C-alpha cells in the first residue's frame, strides 16, 4: 500500500477545510432556528428584588414569551451588592443564550462612575440584545410643604442653602436630583437610603423635603394626595399625571432624565442567538399585557435592537458620567 502523493494529500486537506467551512456556515442559521430548544428553559436574571419595577416587567415578559413560543422562561431574582450580584452571575454564565440579564441603567451606565470596584465590565463582559423600555421620574414633596412648584422650591432652597434635604434609594433617583441641583443652581443636601420605598416613607413623614422617584413608585401617593408632584423628568407630560408639568415647562430648560430597561447576554454569545432572543423580546413587548403594564406604570415601550442598544448605552454612560462628575460625587 503506497502513501498518498503530495498532490493527493493537498486535495484531501483542501476538501477537509472546505467541509469544515461549509459546516460552520450552515450551522449558524440552523442554530438560530433551533434556539431556544424545546425543554431547555431560559433563565432571566433580574439584579433587583421581587416586586421592583424591573421585576414586574421581567415576570410579564417571561409569561408572554412562554405562552407565545412554547418555551419556559423563568425569572431569577439576584438582588444585593449594588446590583452587582445578578450582573456578575450573567457575565460569568455560559454564552449559550439560556442565561440573560434584564437590567437597567443602574448596572450598565451609572455603576462604573459611582463605585470604585465594579466586578464586571458593562461593555466587554456582555452581548447587547435589546433596549426594551424607558421610564421617567417625578419630583415630589409633601402637600403641606410651602413650595407648590419647582420655582417655589428652588427659591426656598436659595434662601436656605444646604438646609433642605433630598432622599434617594437608587442611582436614577440620586442622579436626577443632582442634575436638578446643577441646572437650578441650588444647594440641597443628599440623604442616602437603601431603597426608594424607605426614602418615600420618610418623605411622607416629613424627615426629608423632596425626592425624584420613578413614576410607578410615586403614582399612588400622588393620586391619593399624600405627595405633591411638582414636575416630571420627561420632555412631554405623562398621560398618567397629565396635570404635572415637565421640568422644562417648570423653567428648567433642556432638563430630561430617564431610566431604562434592557436585555443582555454573556460576552461571546453568537450573534444569531442574540438576534433570535431579541426577536422574541420584541414580540413579547408588543403584547397587550405588556402595553397595559407600561401604561399603568408611566413607562413606554422603547424597543431597539442590539446595535441601537450599544449606541444608546454609550450615550447614556457619557451623560451619567458628566452629571456625576459635575456633582463632585466620589466613587464609593
């Protein structure tokens, strides 16, 4: 038996390489078509506690995706550690499309500017999937507080520099108030809380004078008369609070602040898997159930694909960095 000639071995090698390349090219579409596989659940990690606004969206998404696509989607709450625990868990998960992160600007725009040791890179350690929603905040005080408008509150703050307190239990709440301080040119003192509900309790009780809080948390308190809404941080009035002006209408021209929810997968996830998951999320966000939830909480569906999310996250990170640095906030 003779050994293959050099020419024959070259042809064999070329054939093997061609077959390998063909297999790689054809396996990608096939993988996208079979994802998610029947019987293999998708874990939706939420780095916040059960009952939070993000958790409510996650559970509605999980139910809608499961019912529409015969696939099991389970919500896995991983709160704590400044939201680092959940984000890091997904960053370290296998990049197979079955562990996703449903998170907000807290982990992917603000954290790197508020904390010294963030245990993940919000860009390098994740594959963007989709931007899902945007929400806004409302500036609130007690109804018996003498300031009945943003202009009144700013005037009082200027008369008594450093004596009025604002509370915050989230990065969105804190940075929204810091932006107000900068635009209005007032000196008010920050009182930190572990969560916005704790801060709201003290605001209703009179321990602090003002807060910027997400509309879903403030809505019932404003409508019941326990708090007064001075302005919303959107560029247009919100349907759920039609009588509350925007910050721009209240005299702070150009003021706009939002919080947002987005989906990510671990780094190195195949693009076709990320795109397929993005399609499933887009379909779910268009359902009547999700639209109704958005309306009730004063948020809005704001779907954007992976490329749009990547650009949006970069822009938001720059914006938050400027506000935080201008406020002189030192990373903890």
